[in-house]
């Protein structure tokens, strides 16, 4: 089955790899092996890898039988690596791991040529924006470092998320002993004091956070804040996703919902004005002008997915059990027959039962 994650944001960057004809390459799976195809469903690199990640800057990481390798857009192996696992390239860098076993591996960072940027000596590494510090974890403490490994700041964080737009969500133990999220700047100083039960990285100057319900570990509501930690609007939501393409999928609070609208999703703009009415069983992020949205089918909460435009109109009618996001004009979907890629009109470009 082709995995939706393989059409993630990293594959849609302007510098992502293309074939000589200008086509975007997509990962596909056949008989348990992975390869690459173009948007017309033509196989460009036959499925022969145990794992495959998205191309970036003309290079992609793949896993052969026992280790990682870097290939070019023709499928030629340009460098064999001694590492076992990876998270794929992000902005010209990739976190790589020395072992398959979580108790034994050490993490480092390489570039698209396979050159080691940071020695593999950490338990975890979290990359963020290219010009921001990275997080490393040695099994006891999280450290803020330059990509060259120079220490910037060290603290007992419970968890961290990537730097975006100069700020990073980090989790510490609050005065009540519960996990509490705030934001630090690139020097490790608090930019927004810990006060949230949940926090997402910033995007276009806005971040999604969760407000705690009293002294419990439960999320009472979700809201959006600016870089000073102030709300961008008064509205709160029972569930929400971060902004993408100026819109965010949100599910309004139960007490604010009419009887026929409880649990429904819609979309708001950066002023929290509803631009697509609450009507969906679930809403996903916009990508290339379309967003996956679901309607309930049946009495057991089953969902059928399609795609809507920025006006909330169905461009691709609900017909799928699961959907990914559009990238390079194609989206991964799955129906009762199997999975594959469709174009923006809903036409099948490739199905897993049509592979070589």
C-alpha cells in the first residue's frame, strides 16, 4: 500500500527533485518493495527498495536489504551509508540512526550528498528551520545546538518540537507537576511562558495550542495565538488543526453547537471567521487549494472522504476510506479496492493493482 506520509510537505518544496522532463516523483509500493513513478503513473524507478523516502535536491534516501543508501533521479545509488534508519530529507538534511533497535541506536545528521553534518552520538535529534538551532537528546537532557554540534542551551525539557519562525514549543513540568508547554527562542530563553497542555509549531505567525481543563490532564479547548502568546481571536474550538494556506480546519465547542451540528468540522481564516461552514465529519489541511474532508456514512461513525475547495465545494466527491494531501498535482487515496494516486479531477493516475 502506498503511504500518505510519502506525499508530505517535504516533497512539495520548490527545490524537490524532478525528472529531466520536469515531472515530480512519487513513491509507490508493489509486492512489498518501493519505487518511484511520475504523475502520469509511469514507473521511473522500479520497486526494489525495502523503504523509500521523498526526493529533495535530486537525492532520495532508500533502504536496501540491510542499510541506507542515497539515489539520484535515475535510481542509481550514489552513496552507500552505514546507517540503518532515517526520517528522510528535510531542507537538505536528514536524521539518520545507527541501528534498528531503539535501545541501541544513535542519531546523527547527514546532507543530501551523504556527508556527516553531526556525529551520530545522540539518542534523539529534532531538526527545524534551516537557520535555527537543532535539539539533541542524550538520554537525560535536551540540548539546543548548532548544526556543527556547538552547545547553545541545555535544560530538562520533557519534550520538544521543531523550531519554526524562530520559536520552538517545549514541554516542562509545571508547578502542579503536570506537563506544560511554552515557546523558547533560538537562544533558549522563554518567549512564551509555559501555560498550555498542548502546542504546535508556528506557521505564518500563528500557532495552535491547547488550554487545560482545570487541574486535569484533559484539553478543555484549542485556540490560536500570535508570537507574543496572545490569542488572535476570542473563539475556542473542541478540536483544530494548524493553519495551512491561510485556512485552518476546526471543530467548534460542544456547547456552541446546534443539535444537528455537534462534532462538525469547518474552516476559519486568520480572524477566526468561518469561511467554510461546519458540515464535515472531519477536515484535513489545505494543500494546493484542496483539502480532504469526510462525511459520515452509516450508524457506526464510518467516514467517506473526498476533497473540497476553498469555498467548501466538493471538487472530488466522497468516495474514499482514507486520503492524503495533494503534492505536485497528485494525492494518495484508498478505497475498498486498494490504494493509489488521483489527480485534481479525481481521475486515477495509478492503482496498486495496476503495478508492474
